[in-house]
């Protein structure tokens, strides 16, 4: 996907963002821990920016834990025990 395609990707409305958040939480319920890059591959209908926006919203409200190690982001389920 080109850079222009990512920049020109349609923005999500509130309902669509909440739906994407539910899909992300569903993947985390199944796997408990998932890398952001792997999540992007699992959700080909959404741009990286759309996914990161939803992940950011979930992390800010405490629905998930988001950790960064160097340039890689990892999502942890709220139920994950380290």
C-alpha cells in the first residue's frame, strides 16, 4: 500500500471506530498479546492509521495496555497477567 493510499484512507466515524475497537478487543480475547504489525495484517480492511487510532483510544481508556519496545508496539489484553 502506498503512502498516499494511507493518507487518503477514509476516516472512521464514531460508530465505525467503536466497531473496530470491538474487533481489536476480540483478537486480544483470543490471543491476550499481539503485536501492532500483526494486528494490521489481521485487519486488511483498515489502514495502519485507523488501527493505531483505535488502539490509542483503547489504551487511553484502559481497555488494553500498549507497550513500545524500540520501534515495535505490543498490545496486551486488560486481563493479561505478566
